[in-house]
C-alpha cells in the first residue's frame, strides 16, 4: 500500500553536528500521529525537512508516493502538505480574516492574479469565514493579528495552516502555552478540522498526545525510537527511560 | 611598471581615505541598522568646525575638538530625534537622517557661506613624504593613512573588548528583553551614534583640507560610503576595511587602463564602426567609467554574494 | 521708452550645488542694473532683475520660466549649465510660436555649448558669453606660439560641455600645430571624483607638458590640488578658474601652480567696468566676474534706444547686428546666430602686483592678462539657419 | 495610528462619492487655477501623483524600500520622448495621447530586466541594489549623449501627428485634461490592485515572507510582479512628464529624484492608499512654489520632514484617518475648537521663526543690498535690533501659547481615544 | 520584600490590571495562576516597568514604579519573559554573557553552573541561539536571567514546550534557587509543578487577584478552581 507520507533514512546535519540521523517513518493516509521526544531531539527539524524549510543532507521524503525533498516550501504546499510553527508565525499586520484568506487563495487557484477582486471571490471569502468560525475567532474578524492574545494567535496559526485544505498537516506544539481547559477545547478543534486528513503533531503534553493520536512516534537524538499505538509506546521500556517515566507525564496523561 | 607601483600606492591611500570616511557609518549601520544619510553631512560639519577652530587655536587642538563637537551633535540628534522614531522601523529613521542632511547643509551655508573656505593643510604636514619616479607622495596622505588605521584599531577594540556590540545587536530585535537584563539600551544607542558621528567629524577634519571644504562636499561622498559598507558586508568592520582597499585599488588601476570593449570585440572578429548600434557603449574606455565601477561592484556583489565580502548575515 | 521700467527674470540655480555661482551672478545683474540706472543709460529705461530659483535643473528652469511669464516678464536670462540653457531656448521659442504678441526674449550669459548658436539656434536666444569654439580658437592661437607645448593632455567632465572642449581643442590644434601630440584625452563623471592622484600619475606617465581642461567647480580645484601635491606643475589651460570659490581653493595651493584662463574679460579692467568691479567688491566683498552681464545691459539699453520701445520683438530685431562700445573695444551681436562677437583674453593666475592690484576673493592672487585677441581672431563660422518671425 | 494596513471598505456608496469627488476635483482644478504656471503645476501634480502611487506599491504595500524608482519613470520618459521625436519626424504615426503608454511599456521593460535582479532580494539588500543601479543609470545617462541627449537632454514637440477634433495639445489646458484622465484611470487601477489577490499577498509578503512560502506562494514572484506593475505606472508618469515639458534630461533618472519620491510618498503617508496622492501634490508645491516664496526653502523642507517623521510617522494620511476615525464615533466636533487654537498658535510660532530665518538669510545672501527684508507684506529691518527681538518675542510667545493649547488638546484627545477604545471593545463583545 | 498594592496596568488605552495587590517574601516561591488573558504576564511586565501602570510597587522598601527596566533589573529583579526573547543572532554563550550585569562583578552563578544545569546548552554553546529548539531556547532564557544574579526571579511559563522530564528538572532547580535564598514568582498555566513546589498560590482573574493561599487550600477549594482555573 502507498503511504501519505514516508521518510526514508532521512539525515540532516548542521555544520558537523548531525541532528537527524537516519529517520524512517511511514504514515498511512488518515492517520493521526503524535511525535514526542526530549527537547532538541529533532522534531521541529524533522518538520522543517518535510515542509521544505531545510533540505535533507541525505535520504528521501515521499508525499503520496512522490519524492519532494529539495522542493521549495511553496511547491510542497501546493502538493497538499501544510504545517504550523512552534513559534507563532502569522501575518501580524493583517486582520484575522485577511490572514485566513491569504491561506485560502492559492488552493482555490487564484495564483498571482491581479485581474479579480478579492471582494468578489465568494468561495474564498466563504471558506475564510467558515474557518474563522471553526477556530472561534469570528468575533475578532477585523482585529489585527498582533492584537490577539497568545492563545488566539495559536488558534489563528492553526487556522492559517488548515486553510489551504491540505490533506497532510503538520502541527508543531499546537497547544503550547495554553491552559488545560483551552487545551482540551483545542484538541477537540484539531480533531474537528483535521477530520479525514493525515495529521502529524509534535507535543510534549502527554494529555494531548494520548487524547489525539492513533499512533505515537518517539524521536530521541534524531532517531525514531519507537513508532506504535499509544498503549504499546507507553509500555515500551526504552521510551520510559528516554522520555516519559516522570510524575509529570503520568499526571498529564492521567488528566484525561 | 612604475606607473602601476604608483597606482597601487595611490589606490591604497585612497582606499584608506574611503575607510576613514565610511568607518563611522560602518559602526552605525552595522550595529544599529540605521542607514544614516546624514553621515556625509557630519563629515562636512567636521571640516567646517576644523576650519574655524584651526584659525583660533591651530590644527592640532582642532583635530580633537571638532570631532567631539560633531559627536555631541550626533548624540543629541539620536537622543531627541532618532530615538523617537526607532520603534517605527528603519524607513522613518532613514528619512529623519535625510531631513537632517538637508538642514545641516543649509545651516553650514548660513554660517560659512556658500562657497569653499580657505582651510589649508598645516605647514608641519605639507610637503612631500618621499618622491617616487619623479612624483611626490604628499606627507599629508601618509598622515591620513595613519589616522585611518587608528580608526580601524579603535573601532575594533570597541567591538571586541566591550559588550556594546552584543547589547546593540540584541537590542535591535528584543529591546525590552535587553533592558530587563539591566542594560541601559538608550544610552548605548546614543553613544554609538555619537561615536559614529564623531568619526565622521574626524574624517572631515582631515579630508577637509586634503580636498576642498565646501557645502557641496557632503553630496560628493554621499553614496560611495554606503557602497563600501554594503560591499564589505553589513556587520563586518573587517569587510568594510577590505572593501575600501579593494575599491580604492580597482578604481585607481582602472583609470590607467584605456582599453575598451572595442578591442575585445575586434579580437572576436566582430568589427564595430561608429554607426554600429550602441557604439558609445562599445567604445567606452575603462578609465572613463573608473569612478562608477564601485557601484557596479556593489550591484554584482549583492547579486552573487548578498552577505557582502565578509558579511555574516543578509540585510 | 524713456522712463519705463524693464523687468528681467533671472532663472538660475540659486540653491543647491551651484547656488553660490548663481547668487553671485544675481547680485552682479542687480548691481549693474542700478549702476546704469543713473546717468549711464541713454535709453533712460531702468532695469529691474528678479530671481527665479530653478535649482539648476533644466526642468526647473522651464517651470520657473512659466512662473516668470505669468508674472508678466518678457525678458529672461540664465547662464549656468548649458542643459538648462538649451531647455530655456527651446521653451521660449515654442512659447513664442504658440503665443504671438506675448513674446519673450532670452539672454544667455554663461552657457557655452556651441549648438545654442548653431544647429539649435533660435531667434529669441542671445548669447553674451563666447562659446567653446571661440574660446578654443583663441586658446589654440595662443598656445601655437608656445614652442614648449608639444604634448597636451586633456581631462574633461563627462558631459556635453567637456566633450565639446576636447573636440574643438583637438580640431583647432590639428589645424594650427599638427606637430602637437594629444597624449591623453580623459573624462571624469561630473562631480564624482574625490581623488585625482591616479589621473596625475597617468599624466606623468604620458609625458605631457601641458594640460587643457574645461572642468569647473570641485572637479577643477581638486584636479589642480592633486597636481600641486604630486609636484607636477605643468601649465594648465582652462575656463572657469574665476568662478566663485575656485580662486580661494586655488590660493590654498601656493605659487607653483600655473593656471591660464581663456575668457572674454578679466578683473583688472579700468574704466566703466573697472568701476563696477571695484564698487561690487566694496558693496558685497565679492568678485564681479560675469562681465557678460555688463555687455548684456549695455546691449539691451542700446537696442531699446534704437527700437524706441521696450517691446521684446522690436528689441530683438534691434539687437541683431547691433554694435556697442564695451570694456575692451566694440562688441557686436552677430545677426546670423545671435552670438556676441568680442575680444578674448588669456589671463594667468599669479600673485597680485602693482601692475595688477585686483585681488580675487581677497586671496592675494589675481588673473593677470597675458594676451588679448581682437574679435575677428576668435570669431568662428556658424551653421545656424535662423527662423525669424515676420517683422512688426 | 491603530492599524498599519489600511483596509478600504466603506459602503460602496461612500466609495462612489469619494471617486466622483476625485474626478470632479480633477475637472474643475484648472478652471479655478487659471494662470499658466498653476496649470503646469497641476500637470506636474498629476504626474507626481501617479509616480508616488506607483512607488508606494513597493514601499507601502510591499515593504520594498527602493532608492531607484526614478530609473523607471525616467527611462520611461526617455523612451516616450524618443518616440515623440519619431512622431514629429513623421516616421511614426501614433496619436500623441498614447505616448504615455509607450513610456509605461518602457518602464515595464526595464522593470522586467532590473526587477529580475533586484526582487531576488528583500530588505536592506534590495534597497542597496536599487541604490547602486540608480547611481549607475544616472551616471550612464550623462555618458551617452547619443541616447540621452547629454546635458541638453532630448526635446520634442507634442503638437505633432494628427489632431482629432482640433486637439493639438499645444495649449497647456488640453494637455492637462489628458494628464487628468491618465491620473484618474491610473489611480483607479492602482487602487483596484490593492483589492486583488496579488495585492493582498504583497501585503502578506511585506509582513511575513517566510509564512507566505508555506501558504503556497513564491515570495520572489509576488515581489517581482508587483515590481513590474509599479514600473509600468512609473513609466506612464514618465511619459506624461515628457509630454508636459517636451524635454527630458538626465536629471529624470537622478538618484535625487528617487530620493524625492521616497520622501514625499512617506510624507503623504505610505500606510494608506491615498497618502501618496497628497505626497505628490506636496512634492510639486514644495519644489515650485516654496522655492519661489523663499530662499530658505531647503531649510524649511528639511525641518518639515524632521517634524513630520518624528510626530506623524504615518504621514499626513494617517493624521487624516485618525480624525476620520474620531469623526466616525461622532467625537470630532469637540476637538475642532482645539484644532483651531492649535492652528492659530502654531501660526504665531511659524511667523516668528520664519521672520528670523528670513532675516538670517537676508543678512547672509544679500548683505549690502539694503537691510529691508520684505516679509508677509511688511518689511523687516535686518539691521535693527528691534525687529530681531520682535521676531524672537513673537516666536517665544507663540511657543508658550502653543505648548499650552497642545497640553489641553492632548488631554482631550486621549479622553476621546479612551472612549473609542471602550466603544470598540463593547462592539466586539456584541 | 516585593510589595504590590492596588496596581493598575494599561496597554495604550486598554485597562488590563484592575488593582492587583500581593506580596512576595524573601526565599519563597509564589505561584501566579490563571486563565489565558487573565493578566499574569502583564503583572510581570508591570513589575519590570515594561508597561504603563499606576498604583504602588515597592521592592526592598523602595518605590520602583516609574523606574526604567534596567534600573529595576539592577536593583535585583530578574525576569524570564513568556515569549522567550532569546537573541537569535547571538550564540548561546553570548546570550548568557549579556545576562551578566556590570561585568566582573561576582555572581552567585557561573557559566559552568548553567551548563551543569542543562548539559544540552553546553553542547550548543557556540551555535546561534535562533536555531535552538524551542525547549533549548526556554532553558537558555532561564539561565540568561540567572546570570544576572537576581534576588527575585519572575518566571513566565517556564515549562512551556518542555519535555516532562525537563519540566520536573526545572521544578527541582526552582527549589534549589529558593534554598539559595532567592524568591521566585512563578507564573504558570498547567498546575503540575506549580502546585508541587510553591509555598503560596495566587489566582488571577480578569486582571485582579481572586484567591490567595497555600496550594493545599487551593486544591481543597473546588469552586475557585472551577471558576478561575479549570475542571
Ligand atoms: N539551523 C540550525 N543550525 C544548527 N543547529 C540547528 C538548526 N536547527 C536546529 N538545530 C539544532 O537541532 C536540534 C533539534 O532542534 P529541534 O528544533 O528539531 O528540536 P525539537 O525536537 O523541536 O525540540 P523542542 O521539543 O524543544 O522543540 C537542536 O539542538 C537545535 O539546536
Ligand atoms: N501588547 C498588548 N496590547 C494590548 N493588549 C494586550 C497586549 N498584551 C496583552 N494584552 C491583553 O491583556 C490581557 C492580559 O494579557 P496577559 O498576557 O497578561 O494574559 P496572561 O495571563 O499572561 O495569559 P497568557 O499569557 O496565557 O495568554 C489580555 O486580555 C490581552 O488581550
Ligand atoms: C557654473 C558654470 C561654470 C557652468 C558653466 N557655465 C557651464 O556651461 O556648464
Ligand atoms: Mg520544536
Ligand atoms: Mg502570559
């Protein structure tokens, strides 16, 4: 069978330090995968390699069977892969609505046109409005992104990410800095908006991880230590040592 | 042969002069990211101050005093004008210095008139340093080169021996964070800008009598100094130094080369007559375009190595 | 016409790079106008000169021309920068075509570009300065008698003015002294060069024994300065060493420099002009060096007397071929191209002496006349086909 | 200034009113200002408006700080004039009224060429490349008399070709209406541009280029296309200028020009679409009228910039919009009185300051030419201490009064702002 | 030691803090809890003099209200902002260097202490901080502030984006700080470590303190938790 996303012996070094050391991962379409691992393990870097922000030193990235490494981010995005950022990365001086619409435009095939009016692009506007409702920001339609609270900005971050309707979505610590209640709501939101899509998400909050993921990939020192269903991963001895095995984790996990 | 030796020598000295002119700008531009269009005006100010102070107390004291004065003015400008707009980004800062340059040149004309002033090289430094193939090498040029090197040294010390460089670089992106670590960011900015202005002033004191001290002198050096900073690479003092020498030498040597593309063309068997299309371009002699080579160089560098020669980062 | 006032608009760069030159010339116009307001003017008209700042740019000049016309000026004058001059001449001609009955006359007192009185000549344009062809005619005549001149090096600003200087000098020299070699013919972008020492080195290498340049402003002084510093004191033949500021800069170089200037006058003159120069100095403590202005007023005055009117058209026709006595013999406004025919002088930059006491910009130096050429000597043919309006 | 990006979307009625108002202004202007000078100025304003708007596409909407915009308007102008001379010679049959388009194509052509290089980069690097290219072109334009006509430039005669229904473009007024039409259309088109996908992505690129790449757009392409369009309109303005002056000299590509575009666009207000229109008008007023009124105009200009940048970095447009905002909350009336007071006191300060400056200039420039300084009707005597003290006194009093009223105003203003803030919060909450 | 009384803070015109009052005593860890947008970060900024505010802020019996941030920092308050604010273009080493105040002046903490605390940083010490992983950046800000040798350290959501193990680690270190007599104002989102290590807990809601007490009492007091924190 073919996979939505497949990494083959992926490697990346910055200078002489090798950060990603041969990652192999195959995600079937429609799966929700959580990537966990200690800080600096290489999770975000992994995302950067997949989304075309960095170019792999060696190895391959396959999206729906096509080789995409070496492509520029926008090319990859057009192939139906979209990502969010760990450190919020939106259009600060555009309103919430405009932010979302920017995310929508290309996927609706408007390209670089300057012969159509945005105001008349009903499909784009409707989609943007719909997204706005989804991420519960319809109240702040015309507020500039900088003036949103942190949590709201995170929500917008996700909104922009899913706007293009990509079928493979990467989320880098979507719930970072949110209160439990927010987080809970957010998990719901994410489930809702990524329904039927392939989702990869980096998380440290075990609550989120176990609440969200069909499968968990544990990355440690640039290698995949384990890739399996949550129960199995939690049971995995090496994972316990390397990452979990702490009261905090248990509490968080227990939180659900 | 001897022509080239002399040219190299001239090139070096001219390069050092360029560095002297641009060192202050390098400091401000690379550290604060401010495109200070008034830099040349500070240079002019230095020259005119020197002219006046020299008449009263002589050249040597002027060498100290006028840069200080210019520095003060620069600092004041930062304190009362630049600081206000800093938060609005680089364009307003740039325009502010733009406006300042207008004002300074007008004020200078009000005080010292619209023509050149008779600001001469001190007797102690006039006359030849040595003679080479029947051409004298003026002592004052030697002095100029010396000062340029001293400038280089002092800035280098400032950057490496103190944390000022770090503080400013950090403050450019996260001023609040730097302040809450206990650094008085505004003061540092003021010092740096004042320092940069003072360097420009010093350059003025020395360039003023080496060349002509007139209200037009600011415009004359105007953009070339940016070229140097950019070619050298933003944030790189060594780069600016290298760029100065490079440009100095290229430009000087080019003056000596009278060949044009015609030669090359005929070599390729092309035969071009005054009525071939673009003959003017073909027949343009290298010596003729020498003075605008720096701009060409800059454009090329920016295209192929946006970091600049020794730059660490883009833009 | 007697008792009437004639307003002349002076459209010039009064601010910016050449502001100082313009300012000086404005004062010169006004001074001469007042000077003649008294006894000295047969026609009995009073001239009133008002400034219009063009910022020195051609388009600025054209715009200011419009302003002047609105305010009812029928006489305009300008000089600095042949570019602006060509623009004005064009604009005036067009305006006169399109607005018969409201004609405007243009006096050019310093722009020396030959086309103005050749292919681009206009009935409404009168040149009081001597154009480059004339200046070079005179200069070459002077140099041909100097046996020591064998190898000439030329350095000019890279724009029409410079190109013309180089072109006409070489033409004339080839004619008069075929043996003289042009060992260098270089151009510098105007106002861009700070350090001329590379050029000095080149000149040295070329083995030149004389230099000819049309440079002005900083491009001249920096050049001379570099020569002095390198101890290469070759004689230099040039145009604009007398322009505001340049003498001061020259003086700073001491005695060794040998600078010759070719012009249609010099500051040592006695008589009427002498008084003007003296008075001007007293009043403004500044040099009066644009002698063309003196001729300008004199010509206008005479023309109005002749035309018995101050109507521009009549005056223009009256000016054609008009001859008036001036500070150095008579001058004639040639009918065929409106180029003033006048004596030219070669002067040399040297310390003031009893013979030549006038001190330029109080530097203790002066331009001492070394040779005078009668008008016919430096007179040059013209290719101008003048389109004249119907008289009346 | 609350919002840095201006989303123009009033009810279309409002929009309709604004545009027809603009059109009306264009039509009646020359009927109000009839002198030939004011008509040339109006023409120049039209030209300036177009070029400033096109420049703001780069600066305001694309965040691209260009120091070489004159290259495009200028080269456009040169192409236009060359074509015009062909038309004059009769070798080419093209209605004069279309020549500006030729200029536009010229501007576009060079944008295609140069933009390819420049838009590869952004930020300071972009700014510096444009600076370099600008300097190069400027220098070249003097070196090739063949192409650029040397110092004299190239001149043509716009009264050429055929004259449909007696329109020769000889009289300034006819040309004015041509320019007016172009101005209106170009402004319309450029405004329309801000409402297109490309226009919006351009803003996005300005704010956060990296993220743009992750929503499927190639930032370089976005910048490049914007650059082309800007170049095109710049070229049109160049072509119009060529027709207006019937002369194009190398000054049109000078870096000084590029600088002026930057300054006045900013002064007008780069953050609002209509800012550059104000900027363009100011540019002409400053260079023509101001220089006519006083010799100190450069000084005044410099001072104005200094103060504007410091106290209204959003340019005049932002000042206007602030008050529009206040008005929309029905809070403008109470402020009007303050404005009146401010204006009055500011005027006093100006009079004092100006008097001083004028006298200084007088002393410096035409000393010996009598000590009388004509100043707003009356004549000051620069030699008498009295008039110096007088001027100084006026200025001093002015400053005191101004400061006083300013404080009052500031208090009122912040009160109003507070109200508006609450109001908006409340509305959001609805 | 730190005494806040009826503090009001504003962003431009928007009024965010409405009369906040509390104290922090020497050598105690105080947790400041609350929902998103409740005003905790603003409180922190207010203490550092980074937002315009009114009321009374006394530190070591001196009014610091209206003082500049760097003055306050010099008087011994350290601040770890929630938006990490590491200096991306500087190396890890340089970031720490900037943490030191008047250089030379002996500090309780040395580079080695920091590197011992987080070995990861030692490995990365010469890379640009901008490329550090989220967590690494978090560690860096913490250390950077410690280098300044504060007597009171305000930490805004230190555990955000940290792996559970590291979270625990941070908890441990906060305790050691306390042992060294440094007081901590800990702004937290997730109750986990806050409840574990703090001596007192404050709960914020709509810009004012709605609860003060020991973690135990907070744990007991369900309706407060329901209303102001979470289920
Ligand atoms: N451009 C780069 N140059 C050098 N090193 C880099 C670069 N980008 C990342 N690294 C290093 O690679 C390692 C992995 O970084 P990454 O951001 O992937 O970690 P992570 O798994 O996302 O950790 P966290 O959960 O804290 O975000 C880090 O040690 C980081 O310093
Ligand atoms: N820069 C700002 N400008 C305007 N309002 C702001 C700004 N920063 C925060 N606010 C507002 O102040 C209120 C409190 O913000 P604050 O950051 O203190 O909340 P918090 O308790 O830290 O929540 P969190 O950090 O979890 O988002 C929020 O309603 C927010 O909208
Ligand atoms: C300022 C003057 C020396 C200019 C000179 N008359 C010229 O034609 O360019
Ligand atoms: Mg990460
Ligand atoms: Mg917070």
